[in-house]
């Protein structure tokens, strides 16, 4: 066991993948010489050289488009878009090219590439540096979307994403980069599409992912003091998501809350709620309640952003409401 | 004519140029052009008859560019194409039967009928796909060239794009990145003067050559309707790129004979633009040169017969081929487990 930061776990995963497979290359804005704005790629240039670790100009559309072409020609590119918000410029390459290549070319080949997208608020970064846009990608057939919350999963999902033959959107919450955990020395890859029970409980289920996991766990602590034992499920993968694990938990607790930092309307939670209302209808003893950000851009001022981000109080209230 | 053109194909005299090609080499180029021309004429008929679904965009009049480039590229080289990409696919070596079966929406098509005319691709032939998005092939070719460079394959990435793509932002990003990284990539602009339904002269102000110059990329503008000029120039540029010279830009001035898509009435276009078509059409021009080089009319007639037989056979094979099944198509969205 050793203490490891989330950002170092990502870095280690990239380094281990590059050491094992010469076709893995990394490129993006300021990721080589400067080591990345959040330090995720620090040291890779020195270890693997400028052929495989490349600083790009500020050209998001071409960064991702080039990843598609490189992936079609024998490489496994991992590209970084500095803030998830900037991916709006690169959507054609992801949505029309990477996601569709396998299908529209009749399964001739896959496009093994990873697009790393740091998301999330809480640092007064304002409306264009804070958004959680993962639902956009989960809506597109052909893409996989993962969002690790724990340090072990940061490593394991990065390795799985790089190994995956299809394009994977790797969503990393900026607030988690500094997080520390004790983890085993030899971390395994984590299968894409499998959730984990982060806290077992019998009275209600909270389904969540990313940094909102810690909000949900805080709410579960509060509710435990009231005699309510909440089960918290960390989805880890959003596309595909572990429908069976959520249904299994619901079949024991009969109450469901879905919590995420992203805007609540038309979000990941809407999909989970709708599926469970369908396939889990007979298990439900209360309404499915979503907790997400309000329908507004992420605000800048501290007091405003505090009001915007879903907190443990709102998650606990949602559980109380479904139990009422 | 396109404002950026330094060359006016309409003034070129058929057969006047002394090319460096042997009769055999020129005959091979002519054959490739004729195959593309007759294939697209057949598709036009099949489309009108309702046998080709969706949209098709024909490259009739522009065949010299596909044939010229195809003649200098190797199997390992990779191309990214456009919605007007039938010729590129055939010239890069996509099988004629698989091509017809794809465009006619059959399970046995090169893409199993999932993509159709706008998405013909054959990874085994280095054809990374026609593309329904204007300009989208540029960063794909740049990335493919990056893979050639990193993997030291000795291969070259080529992107075909029309003058309508000049105003797309990815052109500028792709020129810059390829120059910055000295990537083995050739940018081939098929400048036919039209951006879909609008003249490019009313859409874009900068000549491509000057743009390339600004990025320090050597660029040439040529008569894209002379297949020998295209083959000679492309051969030279590809050779320079293969030797590590970095990116090159090749602007081929040409003419779009048909509408933007089949069924386009082209009410926006002056019919006089095409009145001297025979003088600039790459096929009669190459035929005249072949005649000068001593190739007889009988040889060309035999070639015509041979190609029509191939196209007839491909058409019949596609008609007889099975239609795709929905369930199997769903299985192609993601790579199956264990692959």
C-alpha cells in the first residue's frame, strides 16, 4: 500500500501504457514540456521522447481530428483537451468521425483513441471552464464515457480506456486531481461498464459518479445519524453504464436518488431515472429523485458557485423526500 | 473561373503538351479515368432509376486528379476523401464490386451498406473514408501522416478537398500543424470553382498558394484536367514528402460538370460555363495525347468495351447481392468483446 494522488495515478497509467505499447502516443496543448496544466502528463516527455509526447498548437478541432487519423493508421493516441468546455470546438472529430467510423465503415476496424476532458466547477473558473458536459457524449452511439472518482479507478479506467479498441471519453473532475488515497502498489485495470458499491446500505440507493460521489457519501453520513442507511453506487462508467448493478441495489432498497454535478435537465440522471422507472418499476416504493445543477451557466463569484453546485444537504433532502 | 486560379484549363490545347509519360503509362492513367467516368455515369443512371438510395455527388470532369494521384501512391499510403470521392476510392484500389455493392446499399458492400456513397472506405487499401463533413478529412490525413512518421512506415497521408473547404478552420490548423511537425502529408485541393451552390469567388478571398506560402509549405497550382501534369507533379511532390521534406500543397484547377449532387437543377449556374467542355475534359485530352503517342483508336475502343463489361458485371453483382440485416448492423457500433 502507498499513498497516491489522483493526478499521479493518471500519470502512472499513461506511463505504464506507454512503456508497454509503443503505439501509445500523447498529445495536446502544453502537455509535453510544461507537463500539462494540471500536471497529468508531467515527466512523459523526458521518459518517452518528443516523437510520442507532443505539444500541439491551440487547435482543438485538429488535435482530435488528428487523433482519429492516427488511430486509423496504427497508433493509440491519448489526447488532452485542456478544459472540457473547449471540446465544443472539436465535436465534429468526436461525434461525426471517431464515433461513427467503426459502424459506417462496416466494422472494418476500430478507432482506439482516448480524449481526456477535465470537467467540473468549484474553483471560480466561470461559465467556460467549469462545465460537466458528459451527457453529450453518452448520447452518441459509438463512444464510451468513463468518469473515475477514486484514485484506484483513475489508474484502472485510464488503462482500460487506452486498451479499449473504441474511442473513449475520459472525464476527470478537476477538484479530484489533488485527492490522496492509500492504494495497492500494483493497481489493476478496471473494466469499463462496471459500477461499484462505494457504501453499502439497505434503506435507499444513491447513484452517482465523479466528484459528486463524495457529496453523496457525505449525505450518507448525515443520514446514518438519522438512522437511515443509504447505499451509494459509484457508476465509474457512464456509457455503457451498469444498469444491472443499479437495478440490483434498487431491488434491495426500493428507493432511488441520482446525484451528479452536471446540469440536472436532460442529464445522465434523467436516463438512469427513466430506465429504472421502466425496468425497475415493481421495485420502487417512492419517486425517483434527481439532484443536479440548476438550469443555468456555471457562475463565477464564490457565493454564486456555492449556490450552484449540488451539496450534501440537497442530496440528503432528496433521500428524505423519497423515503417520506 | 476560380479567382485563385493562375491557369485557365479552357485555353489549354488538347494534345499540345509533350508529357514525360510512355504510351503504356498514359494508357493506364486513361484507363483509370475512364473507369471512374463510366462508373459515375452508371451511378447517375441507377440513381435516376431509384436503384441508388440517398445522395450521390459525381466527380465527372475531375477524374484526372484521382487517377493522377492514384498512379503515384502506394498501398501503404493513406487518403482521406470528400463527399465527391468515388474516383479517389477507385484510384486508391477499392474493389469495383465492393464499391458498387456499397453505393447500392448491399450487405456485401465494402462497408456492408452502412455508409453508402458518402462514406466509402477500405482500410486495407489505405482509403480512410469519403466524408460527409466538408474539410473533416484534413485533420484525419494529418493524423494519419503523424502515424506514418511515428511508426516510420515510409507512407504518406493525402487529403483531397474541394475549394469549398478553403473557408473551413481546420484547413488553417492542419496546414500549421503539418508544417510544425514536418508531417508526410499532401494537401490536394480540387478547385472546381464551386462551393456547393455558390461560386467560391464569392466565398473566399485568399489564394490557396499564398496561404500555403504563409505557412512555409511549398505549393503548386496546376491544370487539374491534364492527367499527365497531375501525375508528374503529384509524383514529384509525393517523392519529396516521402524523403522527409514535410507537407506539400497541390491545387488542381478543374471543372465540376454535374451539379453539387445528382438531381441538382443548377439554376444558379450559367450553362455557358460548360460550352467548351470537350476542350477541357480530361478524357478527350488524354485520348488525343495517346493518339499523338501512336496508340490506335482500336486500342481505346477495346478498353471501352473491357471497362463497360466490368461495370456491367459489378452492377449485376450488386443487384443480386443481399440487403443488409438490421440486427447485424447494430453489432457494428462497438468492437465485440474479445477482439
